[in-house]
């Protein structure tokens, strides 16, 4: 049984990343954008795992980095949710169209 | 060097961490800034002393290569501590930042300083990644720290979303680089990039990483967060954010191009110079139409980052030295501008240019200091900003980048327009309400005098600063 | 202590201290600020005389400190005291002192007295530092500070909108020149490796002519043209007359505008490398001289006439440098400082006594204001070039240089001399002769207080006698002393005859036009005169706007001349940039979506561009 070629995994992570970009650019809800960003970060973590396969023996850089990315994503989500909550308290809305006080 | 041995050289950062925790818990129930502020200042003083009296002078690779302690780190480290001290002093002024958040905000600032120092010193992409995220998250949170301040929260949201977006790109680039080279520490990556033939992929990952750096440096078109954040964040936070992350971004650019991608310096120079020209032009145009003071300062910071980048993108010894000098001059001047604006402000961060009318008669001291800082930013002799610009232009001409210099000179002239707009409002208008002569509180006075003298002294006797800049080049 | 006081940079230190004192203690000192400033200038003058004698006896004095050093990157800065700078120092501090005494009288009732004196002292400090500088770095820094002081002083009465606008225009025009100077300076330093004046000639000779050096030389000339108001930068000087009269006398007649010429003299070794650069300088200078002399004829205000006259004389000096004779240019600079300051102070006296400077409303002031009119007469005749007054000798030097260069330029400068004599004599006649009943103001005129007349008379003596050291009667002592250029062709008869005839014709013409032939040919030449003003003043203003805004001026130049002159030169480039900026700022829309889109687009763009790598 032939192993899955690496390029397939890469394309998959690229699709995930692009999905994240697409989501970030089209969502009107701040939470939606946050979720899309999380998706992007997960794609990055996946990338690390994929590449750890071809990394030199004994080096755990890829997998360790993936763990760190996951932790980072969590921290980012926490901070993001805190800020979104604060914005909601002020403006009673988290639609990105409404957060338009600062401009020009 | 092993962990235990490294700790001995990690004194400054440990002091910062411990001090940050202490500040976090020194929230005084009576609601005065004194306790937290003093704790923070004490921490910073100790850290500064530790940094200054650093025993060895040679480059060290700490923690197994994750943290590089060399001349550049020392230069930036000292600068960050000074900038943080200035911001804390600014924060201790009544009205600069909400009382209830002061302790936490100051503590976060100390953590931020720690993160920035680690960022400047990274020797491994993991450190880079973590430090960037730490700095970013802390910045987003500190921006939003204002009670009942809708604008600050909105600014924090924009900062968060755009920042995470750009960071994600940067992380993707790092992962690509990992895939290309199979390792994450700078030396191995450099070796792999130089030998390997996959230039295109390496260039792509470099570009992704530059996205993150460009975001931090508020280059066009990654700059959209900067005006909002600098306008709406509380004064001390905004002051610090204008200076320190930019410095860290410069440090990281230098490290990247000298330790990881030395083979791609020409490519990097082209990219950076293009961004530089775009940033300068965009910032100058955007600043011209501004009537809100803070926003104008934000765009001016963007332009200053452009000049910095001009020096950096040359990758020559003179260019880097000039950029370091300019960074120090810009840092002092920008912090001073925020401090002086706080002293002169009437409506907090929402000041329009008209609110500054005749401010020179209301508060001549602060207005005089503001003049010094603005003239330094505009690049007029005999202040530090003039020398910084002079050397960057000279370094660029030496490399033959005539187009760059001409553009920068033009935008510099446009800059004089808007800086003088502020000055004219300060002085050449009859004071509408001259009776509200508000005295400047003491911490602010001290800060203003120190910064103004620093800027003038660096302009008149620049050798000490130049020597420091040179030592930063290892 | 004594050696410190007599240090070559102390003529700059005294006014600096005075400026600081006046700034800090202005409120307490009030009127005494005038004494402090004048005393500082007096001390500067005394020290400069001492230094002059020392230089004459012991030769060139030099000194510098390592200003900054980083690796093998070293910049030094210091002073250079050779006969050129020593004599210029003496002249400047003397004129400065006299004007500061004068201003004590003329600005007596001004509420902003202290601000005036502190800025004036700062200016004196910058000017003396500039003269004593040994290299372009200190020179440039002092140059910039002088520009700042000029801006502050022109706009001294900033509540008057005209003054504020004039100050703006002056600042922007000179700033443009400063940019060019900075670029030229950088180019020079990058190729010669030094900015010291003494090293310039050796290094330049070693390198030989090159396109790079010629470009640098042209840029330096552009900087000098900005400060010394040569075409097309000349638009700021006539408007700068909005400032107080002592300001016009000191800054815009005697010292600051002369700094540009001084720059050209000091950098002459570089300029002389390429004959084309010199020809450009000669052409621009001559053109400015002729054009502004014609414009001076048409002016109806005393100070504006004197401003145009200054422009014309500066043009002659610049042209003389183009003719490769910087020594003659310097001689004329010195004599011009004396008689032009004198004339401005005289104008100030008239303004003080009659409250107007409109030539149509003045006349017959010679009787009530004997001292002023006498001094003004001496000044006018010196300007006209009547022997044996100072102006004659210095102008003859310039004419001799022109004669040696090209007959065409000689003719042009002869024409200028004729026009100069014409308008200066006419100015005197219109103000001080004629019937007094031409205006009510003139009837109530009285002579001015001593503080305003004594400096005038002193300068009168100097304007008359200062030329003697440079004349053949003392064997061209001055030129030999300065020692920087050939001592002119001791006048060939053609030059002598030419200058005498031009002067005589001009004086006669003025006398005739004020008397028997009054008003003759006025209607016929009115059209030509209006065209002159358009070409000479508005076109450069329009070109300045064109440069800043990229607009087409062809259609607009004809209409609304006045509004364009005031609004356009200063406001229009700013307004147009503002329009562009107002449009551009909409990209900062406030929508997070747009921010993200822009960042994404940038990444894609960078990738696309970078993939060609």
C-alpha cells in the first residue's frame, strides 16, 4: 500500500488555509472572522506536522511547533473573545460593519 | 549554552518578569497610581541597571540557541526599557489612563517589554513565533483597556483581527520554511537556504514572513490598524506602541536578513524599498488631510517607519547604523509628542487641531517641548531627527539609491507642511481661552524635560549615540 | 578667560547668550532687551575687529573638534578664520549692532519688543556661526536656523494675514533651496569625502570635473539662489517686506541674503570645475539683475523698490561669481551691506515720520528731515555708483570682471547700472525733493529720534568711505587682503568710461523724470511695464506652484493676478495636496473588511511580483 504522497497533505492544508482566508474576508460577524483565523492557524499547525515527516531524524521541531501553535491559537482565541465581548458591551453588536467609529 | 548557565545572563529579563507580576498585584485599593507605578519604575530601573552592567561584551547564544545576546540585543533591550519607563511615567499622570486599569496596564506593559526583548533576541523561529504572538496579544489587550471607551475597544478589535490575519500569514511562511529546510533555528535554515535550489519557495516564505513584519512596522498596505489604534488607545499605551514594536520589527528584519536570508538580500532590498516608497507617499498624503491630532501623529509615525525602513533596506553598515540612530531619535521624539499632547489635551484622545489653538500661551512649557519634538520629527537642525535623516539619506546616496532619496526628500518636505500646521496652531493663533492655564503635573514635567534634552543633546553631540549604534552592529 | 572671550566662535556665542536671556527673562526685562542684544553685538564687533587684526598679522586661523566619530566615519566641525571670514564677521556684527540700536527706536512701541530682540539675536548668532564655519556641515545647520529666524521675523506681525502669508512663502521658497543644498552637500561629501572648505579646492582639483560634481555644484547654486533670491526663487523677497523695517534692513539686505553669495564664494573651487556651471550662474545672476532692476522702476513703495534693488545687486554679485571673480563679488557684498542697510533704515525713518511708504503720497521731506535725507542721498548715490562713494569701486570691479568675460554680459550689467542709478536717484527725488504739498502726511513729518538717526549717519559715512580700501587709491588693498581671486583688471578705460556714463545717464534721467520730463512716456511704457511684472514675478510664482502641484498655469496666469500672488504661491500647492489627500484618506474606511482585503491583496501582489525572482 503506497503511502499518501506528501503533496496531497500540502494541498489539503493549503485548502484549509484558503478556506480560512475566504472566511476572514467574507464574514460580517466578528466571531466568524475569529473562527476563520483559527482555521488558518490550524492549517499552519497541520503544515508543521506534515513537514515533520521529512525533517531530519530525531528532530521534533515540527511536532513541538504544532503544539505551540495550538496553544497560541487558544490564547489568541481567548484574547479575541475578550475583546469581542467588550465591543459587544459597548456597541450591542459584533457586526464588523457597525464598528465604524474610527475612520479617515 | 545550557539552560542553567543561560539564566545567569538572563538577569534583566527575569527582573522584568518578576517585577511585572508584582506590579500586577500591587493594585492599590485606594485607587492611587503610586504603588503600581513605583513598582513598575523600580523594576525597570533594576532591569536597566542589570542591562547596563552586563558583564561580558561578546555574543552569546543562550538557551541552546533560542536567545542570542549580542550587541543588537543589548542596544534594543536598553532602548525598550527606557521607552517603557517613559510610558509608565506618562501613565502616572492623572488623566492619561483610567485609574482602575492602571496597575494591570502597567503590568502588561512590563510583560510586553519582556516579549519585545525576546523578539529582538530570537535565534530560532519558534522563539520568533512565540514572541511575536506574545507581543501582539498583549498589544491588542492593552489597546482595549479603557472603561466605557467604545473607540478603544473598536480599535482593539480591528487591531486583533488584522493582526491575527497577518500573523497567520507569517506563521504559514515559517511553516513553509520549515518544510524547505527541515529545521527551525536560524543557522540551519541559513545553511539550507544557501545550498538548496528552491529559491522561489524560499522567497515565497520570506514574503509571508515579511507580511508579519510589515504589519508591525505599519507599512502600507498593512498599516490600516495604526491610525485607529494610536488614536483610540490610552496615551501611555499608544506612546509605547508607537515606538517599541516598530523597534522590535526593525530588529527582527535585521536578524532575518543577516542570519537567515543573507543570500536573498538583494531581493529583500527591492521588496523593502518598494514598500518603503509606498509607505512614505501614503503616509504623507494621509497625514495632510488630518485634523485630529492623534491620527496625524499616527500617520507621521508611519512615515517615520518608512524612513527607518529606508535605512534598513540598504543592508550596508552605514545604513544600519543610521537606522539605529534614527530609531533612537524617533523613539524619544515620539514619546515626547505623546507626553506633550497629554499635557495640552482638552478632550483626551479626541483632540482636534482646533483644541490646540493658542496652547502655547496656555502652557508654554509643554508647547515648547512639543515644538522641539515636532521639529526633530520634521528633521530640522540642530535636533537629533535632522542628523538621523541626514545619515540615512547619505547612506542611501552612497548605495546609489537616488530615486529613494528623492522620494524621501519630497515626502520630508510634505512632512514639514503638516508638522508646521500643528506648530502654527500652537503659536500663531490668538488664544481663544487663555485663562485655563493648566500646570503640567510633575511626572510629566520630568519626562518632558528628559526627552527634550535627549533629543537636543543627540542633535548637538551625536557621537555617544553613534558609538552605541555602532556597537549594536556587533 | 580672555582667550575664551576672543575665540573665533565667540562672536556667535554673545548673541546666542543674549537671545537666551531675552527669551527667558523677556517679561522682566522689557525694553532692556534692546540693550542686551545691542551690547552682545557690540562685543561681537569688538572681538571681530580683534580677530581681523590678528588674521592680518598672523594669517589664517583654524580649529576644529571631532564632532562625531564612529569607526572610520569621522566628522569634524570648527571654525575657519581667514581674511574673508574675518572681514565679513566684522561687517556683519557692525551692521547688526547699528540696526539693533536703530530698532530700539523704531520698534519702541511694539508690544512684542522682547520677542523681536530674542529672535534677532538668535539670527545674529546663526549668521556669525555661519561665517566662521570651516565646513559645510556647521554652515548648513546655521543656514537652517537663519531660515527659521527669517520666517519668524517676516511673520513677526503674524496677526496681519499678509505678513503670515509672506513668512510662509519665504520659508517654503528657501526650504526648497535648502533641500537642493542638502542634496548637493551630500553628493559632494560622498564623492570628495569631506565637507571642509579648505580641503575642497585640493580634492576638487584632484578629482577633476565630472557630471556628479557638476550636478552637486548646480544643486549648491540652487540652494544659494533660494536664500539669495535669484530667479526663479526671487518671489519671496518683495513680499518679505511685510516684516518690520529693521528686519528688512538686517536680514533681507545686508546679511542673510548675502549668505548665499558667501556660500558660492566658499564653494567656488567646486563650482569652477565646470565652465558650464559658471555660465549658468552668470546667466541667472545677470538675468535676475536686469529683470529686477526693471521691476524696481515700476514699484510704487519704498521698501518694495529697495527689495527689488537688493535682488538686482545680488544678481550682479552672483553673476560676478559666474565670471570667476569671487573677490569682486565679496567687495560688492560688503559695500552693498552698508548702503542697502542705510537705505532701508532711511525708509524706516520715512515710514516712522509719515506713516506711509507709498511714493505717490510722499514728497518734499528733505526740509523737515535733513539728517535722514542727507544720509539717504549718500546711500542712493552709493547704490547708483557715483565716485568716489563705495558703490562705485565695488561695482567697477564687477563690471571689469564682466568685461573680461563677455561683451554681452558687460552690456547687460551696464544696463543694470544705468537702471540702478535711475531708480535710486528717482527714489531719493520722489521722497525728499519736490513740493511738500503732495500729501498731508508729509506736512506733519519731523525728524526721527537720535536712536534712529545716529546709526543712519554712521552707515552714511561707511557707505561713502568703505570703498576706498578697495580702490586704486589704496592700491587695491582690500582685494589683496582677501586674496581669493585675481585683483580684477585694474580698470580698463572701457570699463571706467562705461560705468561713469551709465551712472551719469541714470542720474540725469532721474532728475529729468522728476522735473521737466515728469510723466513723459509713462502711458506708452505702462503696457511694457505690466508685462515685465508678469514675467518677472508672477511667472516664477506660477512655476513654483506648477512644481508643487503639476497644474497647467498657461490659462490662469492672465486673470486674477493679485489673488494668485497672495493665495497661490503659498496656499495652492498646499490646497491641491490637501485635495489629493482628502480623496486618498477615504481608503481608511473604518471597515475591518477593507483592512483585511487590503492586506490580502498586498500579500498576493508581493507574491506575484516576487515570483519573478
